[in-house]
């Protein structure tokens, strides 16, 4: 049985709100290839998948992480 991934496409503004960043930061992430952008054919509206945005976030090491 194939596992289906539920994509959650949102606007750059909504993606920015989701992670507490400006929509321009999300656009730069797409431009740098850190995040994939999606468009419908013939549309200028850019969307990102929140699942991919979650995956792009990286934890920062803290003192408690050292073992």
C-alpha cells in the first residue's frame, strides 16, 4: 500500500506567519533553493508546502544537546 503525503500549500505570507518570518524571507529561501516553490500553470501566485517548510527548519545546538 502506497503512503500518500498530504501537501499543505500556502501563500508566502501565510508561510511567513507559520514560522514567524517575513514573506520576503520565505521568497529568498525559494530563490536560494532551500525551499521549493509551486505555481499553477499560467499563474503568478507562488505557493510553498508547509511540510517542506517544516523539513527545512533546522534545530540549533544547545548546551543540553551535548552528551
